[in-house]
C-alpha cells in the first residue's frame, strides 16, 4: 500500500438512503421498517435501554447500596510522600499541601496515612492521622498536631452517653 492509496474508497460525504421510492429500489412500500408495530410508526425513537418492549435489564437488576451526600471528602497523603516532598524541619499543613499542588481536589478532611518511611523531622498538622503514620512521624522526631474538624455523629453520641452517665452517677 502506498501513501496515495490510504484514503482510496473512503467517501466523506456519503449520500443517504432513499427509502420509500418504489418496489424496484429494494426499500419501497414499508421503507425497511417491516409491517406495523411500534418501530414502523412515525416519530418513534428507541431509548438507549430499549429491549424490544420487554422490561430492560437496567430496570430488572436490583439497585443496591447508598451514597451519603453529607459524608466528608477525605484527602489522603502518605508519610512516604512527606519524605520525598519536604525538607527536614519543614511544617506541613493542609494549606501548604494545597499550595504546592500535592492535594489537587477539594476536601473537608486531610488524613495522613502510614505508607512509606520517614527519616526527617517534620511537624505535621492535619485533621486525622492513622496510628502507623503518627508513630512514624514521632519516631523521626517530628510533631503531630490535630485540627479540630466538624464533630461527627459518633462523637456526639459518645459525648451524650458520657454526659448521661455522669448525670446518673451524681
């Protein structure tokens, strides 16, 4: 095949099918739509899920699960990333991580995870820390500072339970 043969036989402006133009055309009388029925009617258009009038698979399959629209968006950063991206003695905050483009999306809560190793002394400020991340940061000589976020429902229930116990005991 040569370069001048690449587009041979390809027509950009293809003529449409002329239907309903007599028996000799091969698409006369019913115009390729068969006899009667929903599809033969004017203005009929199939939905993407249409399956011949039966109940479509999309509607037959049970829907499961739940998406909580009020759940906080959690951004995660690993301890190994802090090792690569920050110098010894640096301060790590959510604002600095956003500014440097380490966390690119919008988030409500920043969580530091323990994947990787940390040898530098870094002071980290975040909303949540995994137990291993906290241990690795403190082992390297760094400090861990918690930011108070929104009070979760579980925390509110625990506080109410302890307040109720305190009221009973006194």
